[in-house]
């Protein structure tokens, strides 16, 4: 009994709480940048290794930075990102690949969302896909000011910008080079088509793809690994790269010219915009599979520099998966909602202006006196006004006119407007500023929609 009393007196709740707090303080923060997540049920149950901090995209944060940016570069994937992957309908995918079925057309919702996003002159928007050039041009060709990229950016077309970029014309990221590797690749792939039921070969421009989405999942995956090994041995002398894409149910093996990737395409776009004097201070990349990972890696390298002059960059993948992207969206519908949200930000910019929306604009009051006409009762007189005194006279001072000069660094010129106004007639003095006369000839200033 005495032993229990001594134990209870020595280990009070206060001492217990102190020990717990000390233990918490002594715990070291894990240096492992990865974390795990349990996903799926039954046979689809798996443990995924994800980066720490990998979370759903904060749309409010991206819209905030979008509004303040002056030069934006947006690169979007096509299949599985803007639209659901057609390989979910395996029979239709096979018919399209063999030319037995017509290709899908763009939906009205997607077209209107992309048109609204591309209408903003601050935006350079690209849709980059692994599909061949005619297919991409046919699907998105009706959208004005939309940049296109085919075969992972090997072929691309600028939407707008400086004439040195070759706007409106198709360009190649690199030379086409020797195509003799295609014969060897097709022979090896044909052998595995005969051995694996449900597989077929699809040609996309400069790439050859072995599709095993319709094969037995386990057997198809085993055969794909064996095919990958054979291709590496057979093509080691050729300047090509072999890529595994998709998952178990929609997987494929692709052989394409080495070096052509969405990461290289993104680097080329950033460099071209910088050389044209419109370096992007807002970069957004969205994709869904392994072909988009080089693009996410470029964004990660760009953010490592922590240079504020580079602006902000976002890499977003569709679905939760191990990836180099920093955030995710659940499905293509969420991507469409993001595009609509950014488009609404652009529409707001066109309707509402203020000094907060235009940080590059500064109101100068140290100007020389100017001579402006002043409306009198029956005749027009002229009067000299010192702008420095006008700017500091207050809102209710009986001024004849007020001059504001907005300096827009993007345009490299000063805008000034000086005019005579009739009573109650509005006058736009500068971007985002409106001055008007009241009955007492006092100047009133306001911002907002007019």
C-alpha cells in the first residue's frame, strides 16, 4: 500500500504531462520526402508511395496568382486530362486505331471553355498530345488562338506572340532523322501481337505503339515486359526511346525518336517566350500519365531556383498516383472546372480595373503644367493647371481637370489623357480610373465597372 502511495505521489498528472511534452519535443522530423497512401479495394488494393505535401490543387490560390500574372503559359494534356481516355471503351479505341470508326469531336462545353481561356491576350495556351498531327489539328483546329502540340510536342504550332515565333505554322522540335528503326520495331511488335490475344499495333506519326489494353491484364503485362526487353536489345543502335505508358488495363509500349518529350517542349516554350521579351511569370501544366512526367520535372526544377522573378509554377496530375507533380485533380471534369474558373478570372479582368489589378501602372503627379480647355457658360476658355497641386488637392477641390498618367511597363509607353468634359459626362482618365463632373463642378474619382 505504501509503495502504491509513493508511486502515485511521485508520478502525478503534472509530471506525466511534462514527460509527454518532452517526448514530443525530442521527436525528430522525418527527412523522408515520401509518404504512403492506401488506395483501392479487393484486387485493386495497393499501397502508393507519394511525395510529402502531395495534395489536391487549391483552385483559390491558383486563381489569385493567375489574376496578378502578366504573361501566362498553360500546357494541357488531351486524353485523360481534358477528356476521358477513349481507351476506357476498348472496342471503340481499336476501331479508331484501325480506321474503322470516326474519331470523336470536341464537346461544346470544352470548346467554349478553351475559347474563353485563349481569348485573354496574356495567355499562351497549348494542348499537347501523343497523337499524330492531323488528329490533333482536326479536333482542336476550330479554336482560335489555341496552340497545338502533336506527338508529345515533336510537332507544334504557336497560337500568338512575336513574329519570330512563327505563329500559325507547324514546326518540329528537332530534325526528323533516320526512320529505319520503324521496320525493326514493327517486326518485333508483330511477333508479340501473334502471341498475345487482344493486342494490336498503332502508328502515330513518328511513333509506333503496341497496345495491350484489350489483352488479359496479367498475361498482357507479362508480355509487355518481355517486348520491352526485346526492343531495348534490337534498337540499341538507333536514336529512339522506349516508353511504357498507362496502367494494367490501358497500358501500351511506345517507341519514338529520342529527345522528343513534353519536358523538352516546355523548356523550348519558356526559352522562346524569354527571348521574345515576354517571359512567363505564371506556368501551369496538367497531365495524367507517364508521358507528362518530364513536363512536371521541368516545373520542379524551375521552382528549385526560388527566384521570384520567375513567378509561380504549378504541376497538376489527374488522379492520385506516384508522380513528380505537386498536386492533383480527381478527373477530367475537375480539369474542365479549373479551366472555367481561370476563364472567369480573365472575364473579370476585362470588366473591373483598379490599381490592385494593374500593379505595373503607377500614377505620377510630378508632371509639367499642361494647358486644357475648360467648359464655361457660353464660351471655351483655356487654363493652366499644375498637376502636382491637382493630385494633392483632395477629391472635393473645385478643379477644372485632372490628368493621370499610367505607366504600363508591358507596353513600354506612357498613356495620358486630358480633355474637357461637360457636366455629368464621364471621362476615362487612365486605365481603371474614371473622373466625372457633378453639378458643382467638383471632380469625383471611382473605380469599378462603368
